[in-house]
């Protein structure tokens, strides 16, 4: 057997692929691991260490303060690889990090033959996902320290050896021919889809037992991603470190399309906030959107499920810069003329009247105060009041994190909608002007029980907004929800919670869907 190669794995300090902060490598000879190497690296890209990256791999700026730079160890790393082919789990990412880190250091790109163990696993293993831990476990290997560069490189080597031996591939070139490149290529990443499937392999053939799903390559340079995203429909679910419109704006900038609801047959990418690989384990309790995506994948749909960290790598963007750009865009004037406060808003009937609410939507100015009642299958009835602004990303009217407009019509889960004027508007302005007081919120959160009526203020891109509803406890994630917002997680206030007004036992107050919402409904309920 001449199954000889070097498996590699990079960790990066931030969203730039020139920010390598650790590298693990494993050398394989005749199908056996014979040598290991690990380097901490001091990045020189100037982007610092992002909290998300540190949370993933645990490497801090202080840990690499005295580590060598890439230019100082490049010769040693190149000598370790020698003439070997490179294998990596998501080869495009690691090879692109190699290239961009080298370019930043003023070092010419080094050509490699390479293979991708992700593509290999996708072709040969019918799994729910093909993440490194999932594939490693499916092949009978034990657990390992995921996101440690050396441990990940060794896991990649184990996967490559196991699958190659199972498929009767005695030479690494047989692997590269199917899932990589046998000709030396620059380290710019996996080139166009030529390496995604074995050339000429028939369905059901030995080398490709299961047809791989065509998928978005999360490891290509931004220019290549932008070209591909033109055919992709993206959904978001969960709680993110930034406002969701910021992420949605990036999708549109890269030529993608947005699905503002749960995944459908048109969805090709689902981005999950608070990502945990355990979500994809068989039997795991997951959100409705994740479950819907898994069901669609099981039916053969090409749909990738990734976390926020992978999304930032996908678009190669700086979260702070993206937030600033989205905030600036949100200040653009609305296409509608402001509605005078002297005007009387349309009267709302006792039951949902889409036409009536459509009139309210059409009359909204760029920064009108509004209130709406939403009726949710999972979170019951809840009320939202605050500044209704037109999202520059979706082109729809938002009230806090809720969309109140869909294709110029009222959103499907709105029960009532009204503009706030006079004393009502003044009251909401005062209520949302509170600053965060963690100590006070901790005291109130300690008394919250499932079913209690709660009033709280949350932060959003368009400004603070008030939410009132029944607190729902989700035991799987150990968190309280208030409407669609996270009130508390693991006993701590949600990241966007800025003020907690009151907690009223559910047994004493029934929350019915009112005919029309005004700010005084919030005041009266919380003052009882």
C-alpha cells in the first residue's frame, strides 16, 4: 500500500483566512500515522481575535503573544509536508488559509496535490451531516478534542485511511482523482466543481456508493461564493450575536436570496444561531426550522445546515463592520410619507382584518411608533410596541425583530395592528428609554415561572421595543421565551434584553387577544 499523504487543519483568529493562529499536521505512510506536528501562530493580518473564533477553538491572543509568525515557521512546515499530497476536512478552507496567510507574509503560494475528506465522506457515507466528529464517530473512532488543530488533522487522517481501505484504494492518487486534484495546484481552494464527484462514476458504483448532494462549498474565496450564491435560498433560525437583518444583508450582497420563514423546498442553506453539532444527532430535540431542514434533506433535497461561525467564514466579513453598514442603511428614508399624528388610524374590527391592517401599513412613515399583537403556535399571544422601520434588507416593515409585512401585506401571524399616537406614543418612548440594569433584571428573572405574564424591553437594529406576553419555558435549551425573544438563558438575561418591567403571575391575569393594542395596555397590565 502506498497510501501516503499529510493531513492538515488550521484554526483562524477571525473571519480572515489570513489569520491562521494554529496548525496541526499528521504524516501518513502506507496507511499508518508516523509523525505529528503542531504549531501555535501569531497572526499578522491585524484583525485581532474574534469572540466567536475564540469560543470555538479556545485560542486567545495572549496564548500566541510569543508564538512565531507564519514567515518564521513556513520553511519548517513546508519541509514537514515535503512532496506529499494534502488531505483536509473541507480542503478549500485549509488550503485557502495556507495561501492567504502566506501572501500576507510575503511568501509565494506553494502548489499542492490535495484531497477533501468531506467530499469523500459525502460520496461514501449516508449520514445526516458530514461534520468531522460525525464522520469520525460513524467509522468507529473515539471522541477527540474537536477544533484542536492536531486532533482535527488526525481525525481527517483516520477518515481518509478508513474510507480508502474500505474502497480498496491502495494509492493516494485514487483518492485525489475522485475527491481532489492529482495535479499540483495553487492553494487558492478547491476549484470549480470538477472534484466534487468521481468523473464518469455511475450511480451505485463501488467508488461512489451514494450520490453526493450538490452543496454550497463553504470554503471558497468570496468571489467564487458570490457567483454561486446567486442560485441559493437562505433561511435563518435562532439567536445570533448580531441582528438578523445584518446577516440577511450579507446574503443579498453575495447574490443569494432570502426565505424569511422556515425552510421550504426552495431553501438550500439554513443558518442556525447558537449552533451545536449535537442538534444533528438522531433523536435530538431541535427547533421546528432545523427539523424541517432535516426532513427535507432526508427526502434528498440539497440543503446545508451551518452555524453562525461558519456563516461569517462563508462571507469572509467582519461582524462589527457589517453591523455598522446595516445600521447606516437602516437610516435611509422610507418610500412612504409620514402620517400626521393628527390623523385618525383606521378602526380595527374584532377579528383579524388583513385589508384594514394593510391600510395601517401603507400609511406608516419612516419612524412611526406602532403596536401589534401576534398569535404564535409556540409562544402564545404576545404584544409588541416600538418604532416600525422599513428593513433595507428585506424591504419589509419590522417591529423589533418581528416582520409585520410580507410582500406588502400584513404578516400571517399578526392579529391586530395600530399606530401609536399622543399619550400612547409618549409612554412607549419613556418605557424604551431605560438603560440596562442587570442586577434588577436578575432579581425579577429569578421570580419568573412558566406561564407568567411579563413585560420587557429588547434592543434591535431599528431601536428598542416592548414585548408583553406569557413567559414560556423551553427545558431543552434551559431558557425562557417572551414571544419570539429570549428572555433568559441558563438563568441569565437574554443578550438583547435591556429592561424588565414586571412579572405578573399567570393565575391572576388572563391575556386575551384584544381588539386593538395601545401602549396603555402595557401600562395597565404591569401596574396591576
